[in-house]
């Protein structure tokens, strides 16, 4: 008896397949609790063809921090006209210290652009979640 993949099974398997084909990988260590520096390479190009380019290793903050949600106190619900019945406390992994990194952009024929300054994380911490910091 031949087995067929039905539509529901395909919907479950497709996201897992995409995760396996992603160009980066996470190890169990990267997903453990905490917030830490994570190195990656940045390449700056002068144009689509990459005529002039420069590369440098910089750091990002990766990991996760504790969060929770619980029923709001009666006083909070009363103050909000019973629209805020859940209170959440969340913290996000974020950059706590930045450093400037100088990147030299090289061109064919020995020409080069002035050094370009880019930012890199120097320290990370769990902090209040914000939409955008910078």
C-alpha cells in the first residue's frame, strides 16, 4: 500500500524543510538561556557588482531572556476599565555597549576608499524590550 503525503502533512513538513535549508545554523549552545555576543562577517560593497569591497567581523547579541505573563491585579483591571486583564513582564537580549570598527574598502588597481566606521556590539544584557533603540 503506497502512502501519499496529504495537504495537512505538507503544511506541517514545509516549514521544517525551510528551516533545514536556511543559510545559517544554530547550535544547542546558541539557544540556551542567556544573552551573549555572536560573531558574524559584514561585507560592504560600493555597488551591485562589488567593484570595491571590504569585510570585517562584527558582533551581535543573540539569545533569549526570561519573560512571563500573569492575570492583572484587580486595581489594574479597574483602572483600565477591564481592558488590561493580563500583565506581562518581558526582557529582550539587547546590546548594552557598542564599539566603532573601522572598515577599509578596497578597489581594483590598489585604490581604496577612506576607512568607513561601522558599529559592533561590545557587550550584551537582558533589558526591557523596546520596538527600536537606534
